[in-house]
């Protein structure tokens, strides 16, 4: 068990976490793959969305913008110094601008934000940097982000993630990223949160992490709800990891509820709960594009506590179970209770 985890404004204990979204982004740059939509860099919009979350009873948001996704991921004009705006070229850490702009948003809105540290999938990775940086040194950089500071910020990361693979296989460079994350996780005990969309590659991710000696109860397999098989989610839970249904941004588009997306997730949730795995479920939205903002008709950071909650209760999921998923499960995931 971990006694304290660092937010952008300082350390907190288990009792301080409160209602938590375990996979979100405040500022992010995904324009390499989503050029028209994948850039959150407006301070007023971030503040408004976080304020809605706080008004809905939310306390903590885990921001899994990793090193690659932090490039220029800060409000326009935040700094004229490109070195501050860019991912750290030596350590691969988040950009100074991304970290400090997120800290400012947290201070303005009162929402606690825990930062992740790590690396994204192959399309975003600097292959030359990975080729020239030993796996143990990559792990050391992650550990330093967690135990010392994200360089130049005075802010410590609190979880490892999102560590990513994106296709039906894990590439060689992605595997090195996972092994470095595993070694950092084993050293620090921090939660490892992954990106595994569409394909059931979360199981291969777990294989790598287990080979490296990670306790799988310290792992959350992300985007499990995008894999259209409940058996996959059940297997993640059987192996002892957290099953993270964190792509609820697909459930509200342009102000319209997308019932097929909602109904499939509710069905999977009921089956996981009925199988005895309610304690293994994490829920989040993965707000990472402007169209995901509540102001743009997306879910924002509140959909889970509003429309989805009402539909889940109507479908037979107890309100008390949802409350535990939002409060108790993130606490156990983050602190290892």
C-alpha cells in the first residue's frame, strides 16, 4: 500500500481522493493522428469542464497525457520558449508547459489532478531516442518523474501511464516502453495504466508486465470497453488487473446519446458485476478531443454522473455499486489498498 500520491498541487492520502475519473486529459496534443480535433489547449475551456466536474461532486482527475502527447499541449501563448513547450528531449518526460498549465487549471478550479508519466504508441515514439536509451535508463527517468519531479516543474507524477500499444500486436519499441514501465512500477509500487484499444492486446500487455515481476493488481488495462467481447474483460479481471471502461466519450456525440455504445457497456458491466468483479471496474471518459467537451456536445467529465448513471440504474445496476466504482475502486487502484 502507498501512503501518499502526488497531485499537481502536492501529496494526498487515500481519504483525500474522493470521486475520481481514472483516465482523462486536461491539455493534450493528438494532432499527429487526429489533426482536426485532437488538440485541447484552451484554458477557459479546460476550466469550464473541470468546474462542471467539481459541481457534479468530482474531486480528482487522473490526467494520463504522457510525454509524447504533451508536446505543445498547453494554452496558446503560454510560453515563447520552445524547450518549455516541447517534450523533454533527454528524459522523455512531459513538457514543462503541459505540467504547469495543468497545475494552474487545478488551482483555479479546485479539482485535484494526478499526472501520469510514460510513453504512447509507436506512431508517436521517437525511435532514435528509444534505440539509444537503454530500457533501464527509460525506467529510471520514469522513476525520477514519480519520486523527484517532472524536470523543471517541481511537480511529481503520481501514476505510470498511459503506456500504449495500439494495434493487434505489441511492436518491439512498444514492448521496450512496457518493460521500462514495469520496472518503474515494480520499484515504486505506482499504478500502471495502459492504452489497449479495439484489439484484445491488454492480455499481451499483462504477460509482459507479469514477466517483469509486476503485481497485476497494480495494473489497469485501458479502453477495455472498445474490445467487443465481454470475455476479454472477464479474463483481465480473472488475472487480477483492473478492467478500465474509459471510452465513454463515444456514448455522447454532438449532444446526442449513442444508445448502442451505452447499451453494450451496460451489458458488459452487469456481467462483470454478476461474476463478482465489481471491485475490478474503473470508469472514465478519456476526454482527449475538443468534440469530447461538454460544451461541444460530448460527455465532458460529467456524463458518468448524469445520463449514464440514470441509464445504469434503470438497467439494474445498484446506485451503491456505481458509487463504489467511482470512489472506492480508484482509491484501491491508486494506493494499492
